[in-house]
C-alpha cells in the first residue's frame, strides 16, 4: 500500500468561515485561491477575446472603418497585455495553487496569506489597467511599450500611465507567487516524495517559479525607469536628454524571453500529466523531461536579443543569440518526442483532455519550427515585426499555453467539483477551437511574408491581403463560438455533470487519492510515497480512506492580505495624481497592513 | 533569532556575489566606458535636419561606383518617399529618426532595420531583381503607423 499513515497533526484548528462572500475575501485556502485565480483569468480571457474579435472585425477587409486607429491601437495593446499577464499567467497560477499542494501531499502552501496577497494584488492590478477603458484612455503603445513612443514626450495623457503602473503591480504579484511555490515545493513534500518522484506538473511549477522570481525584477527595473521618465522628468530612455531607447529593448526582452517560458512550461507540465494518464503508461523518459525543463529555464535567459536582430546590435551579438536560440530548440524537441513516445504503444483514450494535449503537440510544434526560422538572423530580417511573427507567437502561446490549459481544465475539473465536464460538448469545443485556431493563424504566415506589418489598423486593397485576412477573421469567430460552448459546458456541468469518485481517469498521482472536491485539509493522513506513480502501485490493497484526524491545524482566514493589496493599489494608482507625495498614502496603508499581518494571532 | 549555520554561510555568499557583480559592472562602466551593445554612430535627434549627414536625404553615387541612400524617418513618412537605385550594385542605406523608433523594411528582400532616434542605422545590400518594392515601417510608431510607407524602384540602368 503506497499511502500509509505517516504523521499526525497536533495543533487545534481555529474557527473557519465556510460560506458567503466574506469567506472568499478572507480565504487563505490554496484551493479557494486557485478557484479565484481561475475565475478571474476566465473573465479576463473573455475581455481579451472580445478585443481580439474587434481587431479581427476591423481587419476583415481592406480600408475598413469599423474602429478608428486610436481605438484600434488601444485594442491590440490591451489584447496583448491582457492575454499574457491577466490570462495565461494567472490561469497557470490557478493550477499551481489548486493542484501542486495536492500532488506533493501537502495541506496548504508554505505562506497561505502571501498567496492571498498575490491574488488580490493581481486582481487589483488587472482591474486598474482595464479601468482605463472607462476614461477612454486605455494603453496604446503596444504590449512591448517601446520608448520613446511610450515616453512623456510622445505619449501624453493617462494611457501609458495606466499601463506602466498596472504592470508594476502585476509584477509584485508574480514575484510573491514565485517565492511561495518554490518554498512550498522544496519544503512541504510528503515523506518519500523525493524531487525525482515529483509529478512533472509540480516540476514545471518549480522551474516556472524560479523564472518568475528572477525575471519579474528585470521588468520591474525597466518599468521603474519609465515611471521616473514619465513622472519625475528624468531621461533614462530619451535620446534628446542623453538616454538610450535601446536600453528599454534590452531590459524588456531580458524579462520578455524568460516570460515566454513562464507561459509555456506550466502547459508543458499539464500535457505531461494528461498524456500518460490517457495512454495508461508512465511518462517516457521522466528524468530527461525534468532536465530538459530545467535546461529550457536556464537557456531561456540567453536568447533575449533574438527579438532585436533588426535593432542593429552587430554581427557578434546577432550570432550569439542566433545560436543560443537554436540550442534551446533541443530540450523543447526532446519534450515533444517524449510525449509521442509515451503515446507509442499505449492504450489510448481520446477524452477531451487528451485531444487538447495532442492538439498542443501538433500546434506547438508548428510554432516551434517557425521559431527556428526566426533564429536565423538573416531570415528573421524578412519576418521581423510582420504578421509572420504574429502567427509564430500565437502558435506557441495559443497553440501551446491556451490549448494546454484547456487540457488541464478538462483533466482536473472533476477533482475540483466532483463532476465531469460534458464530453460531447467538450469535443465540439475542441474541434471548433482547434480548426478555428489554425484557420485564424495559419494564413498569417503568408500575410506576413507578403509584407503586412504588425499593429497596422488597416491596409490597402492593392496589396492583395484581403482574402487571407478575411479567412483569419472567420477563424477567430469560429473560436468565439467554441468559447461560448465551453462556458455553457462549464456552467452546466458544475450543477448537472456526471458525478464521479476520487479518480475518474485512473490517474497515478496523489491528488487523485483524496475525495473530489478535496476537504479543506486535503489529506486526512499525510501519505507516504514510494514511487513516481503511487496510485498505480499495488492498487488492489487500497482500503477505504481513514477518518480525518480530529485536530488538523489550518490557518484561520485573514483580511490583512486584501488590506495590504489595497494599499499596493493606492500606492501605484495615486501616481495618476502626479503629485509626488500623494502615493505615500498607499505606502502608509501597506505598512499598517503588514504590521497587523505580522502580529495576527493563529498564524 | 536563531539562524542556521548553512543559512548564514549562504547569506554571506549571496552578499559577496552581489557585491562582486555590482563591483564588476561599476568598474566596467567607468574604467572601460562600456555600454550595452548598440550601434556606435550617434546623432542628436533634435538636430537631424541641420546635421550635415542628413541635411539632404536622397540617393548619391560614391566614387567606387557603389550607391548610398540617406533616409530620414519621421512620423509618419520616409524622406525621400520614393527611392530609385540600380540593380547589381552594392547599396548602402543610412537612416535615422527625427522622433520615435521606426522600422524600414523592404518587402521581398532582407533589407530591414530598426531606425532608432539618437543613432544612425546602416546596412548594405544588393538587389538582383529589378522592379518595384514596397517599403514599410514595421515598428509601431503611433496613430499613422499604417500609412507610413515608401517605394523602392530598382532599375536595370546605371545610377543617376
């Protein structure tokens, strides 16, 4: 028997609020915070998706006047910013929160209140940035925010202020989250859960958390310099004042490329859970999957200037970054082949989760290959900032991260609710989304090579781009239908889905050993782990789960995280007043909240 | 507060590492005047129109038969908007920007450079196929980004 009684908890549990909105505001339970993250990411996904549909409606035919250039610039800037920072990252963090403690046999994360703080700062940052739409002054400088276009001289008004301040807040949230998950995974593993027995999703969470903790400070530096330029009249980036606009590009991409792996590694982790389960085979080459994930994390730091081949860095820099970029394709390719080898000879079940995981393999590989095309600097010069690049990164971020996240949702939904998502609707969702996705983004390769630059609000008829763009628009709306089906499936299955037991997929990892949805304390007794697939070992001996121990210590709810998060919001939001001492009000609230946090009883 | 011995050693090492990194960056910046790798030829973006290098944008032939094209990029046009160069001859483009970052991409060739204010961007290429080429700005530069384009005409005959 793989799961035996290991150790008993001793401290008495405090009072717990169990229902109502207040219990959600003050919760420090990692499962509830995971649901909050996931729900918020879904809402932002709808916002960002709506922006994408408006963009595609505008580009459906040449010289269209559906939205004006100013609105268009705000739409694509917010679409990119939203999808990266408010959708892909929090959706992954939702699963970090919900699943990782369950996979390692822990009762919560290492710092439950810090976890709540991460969430609230993220939510406030996202709402703050989107509130700019109410003033008609949404950010309009592109998600990369290249100076001097985003500097004080060429971007007056509040547009870029909202962007730079909102992003700073999101960075704080990500760093806190990264610290929390590194500590949780290193320190809170159940007895016998050695590093090389951890599920792949937990491993990729660990690598991603290290990337968060190391990459987010770089964007923080870049943003703080821009805040100084915009609010205090410095000229770090202004060439007229002796500054250097190329500095922004280096800082942005030094963060931006590790960020790409922050986006994709969690999805790789999810795919690495789904494929073995539905192939009824252990993951092929576990160790090399772990090592290639770590390698991607490391080499991801040495490729940033491949975004800057056109900047004119000279042949030595270009050659270095071209080679580093080609090298990083190797560990990524290893993962693709190992997934294929896992399926090879397996007893395959094509559930919706499995279809999405296979969809990742197919789509991400195309994005990976166009990535290699960019890595050759001379070839990149023909593709730089054209729609070819747009096609490439949607194949990796949508085809990898978003499809992978959907695989995760269909896979773990029964663990979170005790009910299955409807498989018939799920298959409609998958096929519509998969076909719509390729219909949208595959033509963009040609659109780009024919010379259509990114971020143009319209194009002339004589360029002959009309029909390919129309095709892309049809694809985008097909995906819109798929998302509506998914939403309906989600709402319906939450109440009426097929009720299932703890392990509906016959999966191998620890989260499937406890009831669905898991009780507040997760594990009645902390399991002892003897292998990588604890639930596939000697299954016949599984007894009924023992009764929970009478005294399991769980941290009581706390309202200080949301107070501190509100202080962070004030600190950054009050910069809009443009008086240097006003943000200090927010700092005071943060200090007050942290003091009370530190001396809160029961923690 | 009790701090574990290993933790103390690790903290000490971390502080030393930070000091060494900061020290080497500071030393490099001041002793060798090193900066992030960038193009070396600079220009004052406020004075581009009076600077001798960009006062008269256009095409000129150099003594060795090669062709030089001087282009000024600004919101939202290239100056000159129409460029005429001969085929099978090395053509050197020299560009700068009067305001924000622009792009200069000749569609259907690998002539493409970012045009950064404060710097002179330069590249040399040769056109094998005569014909009309579209020039686009592919760095987002604001409201009129979509209209910022030009035309390159590659001719069989010799340069003017």
